[in-house]
C-alpha cells in the first residue's frame, strides 16, 4: 500500500475528533498523519520489519487512547492517534502484496514482520501491490471525503497526497526498470539503498 494511502487513512482516523472536538482537531490530524506514515521510515532499512510492529502498536494503542480519554490535551490526543494510525498501517500491510521488487508477480511470502511471534506474516494481496489501481481507488475513496470535510492547510495536504498517489500509481510498474539506471549514476554510498534486480524475469 502506498505511503500516501496510509497517511490518508491516518487523517481519516482523526476525523471523529475533528467533528466532535474541533479544538483538538489539528492535534488529531497531525498525529494521525504522522502515525500513518511513520512505519515506512524503514523503507531502506529492512522494510516492514524495522519500524513495523503490528502486535505491539496495537497493544500500545489501548493505553494511549485511555490516556487521551483521561487526560485530554492536544499532546495526548496526537499521541493516541499516532499510535493507532501506526497500528492500522502495520496491520493493513499484511493485506497487501509482498516485499519483492515486482510485487505484482506474487512471489514473496513476506508482507510484514510480526515481532511478537518472531515470523513474517504472509501477504493477503487484497491490494496486490503499492500503487496498484485498487490502492489508488482506496486512497481516492478516503481522500475525496476528507477534502470536503477538512479546511485550510489540511485540505491542501489531502490534494497533494492524492496528486502524488496518482503520479506514483501511473508509473509504479515501470519503477523497477529504473533501478539499474539509478545504480549506474548514484554515488557508491547510496548503493545499499537501491533495489537489485534479483527478481527480474
């Protein structure tokens, strides 16, 4: 699933607070957006393992939400939304494709690492790969209502996320072919972060 889709889901998780307690809306939206995107900060360091904790984030969300309910401040609300959005992110990655360079081929059985059980969860492929048409449609289905609901900078933020999603989805299947081109021109220090062509047909 695209990073942008995860961030849109994080924003959507914050909308009940935006409606019910507008004074806490900004904190909730910021927390949801950051939490929705945070796990993918491990993109080039053992992706879906280093910062993906489907069980632990889910467990932490309970005390985080309880704290926000008991001590309701912008900080506790932002923290609660961040943890919940991170948990949803990690769990939803298990519904997508695997970790191979060309996930539409369906050759990988690793979706997200479960640190609690010490094993990889297999991909369900409900969304076949990040940037798949169904991924874009999901983001669009979440983003359009958000665009109508939110105002100001968050309204613009949603439009930017949808625009990035559209471009990424349009070029996604061509990106693996760029890996050798990038490898040829990139500095040696960046070589560990460039995907190899090991799954090329």
